[in-house]
């Protein structure tokens, strides 16, 4: 049972919202509070690799009694977090990885421009991302630099809330801008996140037909490979056995864990190709990942290839896209031969399948083609028609009513109460829920 009281009869504890120091390791964090390094030995190899996912500058929460750390919740993504808690009886610390508890709130805001739209929106919402999100939605139709005092902006948005503070990016559902001159300009966001200027949207339908074509040609052509991109798949044609997820049920541990990469199933010894050209910055053993190669591709991109049976490159060497860098294996924490492939941009894991192309060769190939045959050729006919955006009509009425009002209706994020008391318990979800009261 978790009890958070404001009484100071027993002892007092305070909750602090901190930011992880850039470059600080988890071991250094333990030293800062005088926590024994023996705790690191109790962390499994599978869990220890997530310690490197802690991002510098990211907010996290600490509960302190004086200078003693009672509890810490440190995010390693949008869905999961590290819990470091102190047993009040023994004084020992425990490590675990648990889901992040958050709730969703919806807010409607009316902003009257006094200085500029960004500072005025931030003043009302304490959520600086909203101004830049509105600018992106209105790109090409409204110049935010031309707002004048007295102009109005009204919008409805939803936001994840964690411990009374915004968590993750906000999502604007609808907005309207009204200047002193000119009619209101609306924006409605559909379920796919696309912005529209009317309550109806235009969609395209394609109709496929076929025709017989006879031809005979000989020519040399330069063809872009199908699915080719700056980054290609490390094992062409391999099946995907596990996708990128912030919250995946672990097949061995039977617990939720982040899976910040993509697993490709393949036989032991299958060649692994560099997903793009770059410099090898690591080649060796990496705890739960086994034999690993990491390549810096420039522009903030770094790729990781884990569980290899044998490495073919060394640290410091330069590799080209498609070059073999190692072979599939099952080293480290693995249930069988496969490649765990991770892709990072500016130190943050991204979903590789949103970046990778399907090919493994060069972007372009030159071919000499001679054809003497008859084929059935398909062609498409594109038609356009409009359909209502779900909920847009009701949203337009809501925005008009909000625009005609006088109160800003801005959501007030909860303030964490001071002098909170924490009694040891393993129910982190209950603890987080109570931190907001």
C-alpha cells in the first residue's frame, strides 16, 4: 500500500522534477547519492543494456528525504521507465523497469495576442510545443509573424499528463485564427494527423485497368533500384521476427520491456551488410547484445548490429553501404540465431522500418534491355471526391463558441504538493497516481 500524506509526524519527503545530466552514467548517479555499486551487479544483462537509453536533459522524478534518495522514476522512452527505490526497513535499493503511468487530458484554449503568439500561448498553457505545432499546421496559409495585438487564436488539443506535467508531444485536434481584418481560418486534424482547412477532406481513389501492349526495343537505361534509399536492410529478404516497440512482452523474462530495434531471423552464418556507408565506431562484445558492430553514418545517424557470431570489421575502419560487416549468430542474450538491428538519430532510438529501404545494392544500375514480346500492362485511373472529416462539424461549432467567449479556458497543470510522505511499496502505478494529489 502506498501512502502519500502532507503530515510531517513521522518524517517528510519531497518530490523533485529533475533533468538527467548530460553525459552522466547510471553508475555516477548512484555515486551521487552514496548508493553501493553492488546494485549494478544485481541488474540482469538483459536489463543493463537499457541503462544506455537514458537521455541527457530528459526530465525524471526523485523523492528525497533530506539528501537521501527514497525513490526515482527515470524514463527510457515514452512507455517504460527505470524505478530505483529504497527499502525503508533495510535501507537497500531495488532496481526494476516498469511501464510509465500517465493519463490523457483535453484542453481548449483562447489566446488574445498581446506580445506574440508563441509567448502568449506558453503563458496560458505552460506548454511551449503548442505554438510551433500550430505554426506547422497552418504552414502556407497563415504567417505567424504578422499577428497583431488583439488577434485571436482558439484551439482544442489533447496531451498526455504525467505527475501533473505534460508528457510527450501534444496533439491539436482543431484550431481557428481570427485577425482584426478577414474571416476566421480553421484547421481540422483527421485521425491520421493530417491538417485540413474545411470540415471535408479530399481523398483519391484509384481504378486499375489492363491493356495489351506489343513492342520491340533495345536500349540502355539507368534504373533506380526498387526500395533503394540511403539506408538498406542489413539482411536482404530476411523475415522480421520482432518489431520496434516501447512496450513489448519479453519472450524470456515474461515481462514488459522496450524493444528499441528490429529483429531479423536468419540462419547462423548469414552475411550481415552495412545499412549505409560510414565509420565503424565500435566492434566487440557488449553485454546482453553479444558481439556488436556500431557504425556512424553522419548527420546524427548510428546503426547497431547485435548477436553476431563473427565480426568482419574493426573499429575505425570505413565501410560502404552493402558491405559485409559480420555474420548472424546468437551471442549475448538471445533465444536463437538472429540479428538485432538498432538505428539511432542524435542518440535517440528510432524505428528502423520507417527509414530502411528494401534493397541492398546501389541506388542505380545500368542495364541494356532488348524486348520482343507482348505484355499486359496495368494502368491506374485516379478519381477525387470529398468526404466529411469525423467530428470536424462538431469541432467547428466548438471553436466558434470558444472564439466568441471571453475566458481563455486554459488547463492548469497540477502542482506537486510539498512535504509528501512515501511508505515503501512495489506498486509503482499507485505511487505515480498519488504523486499528483
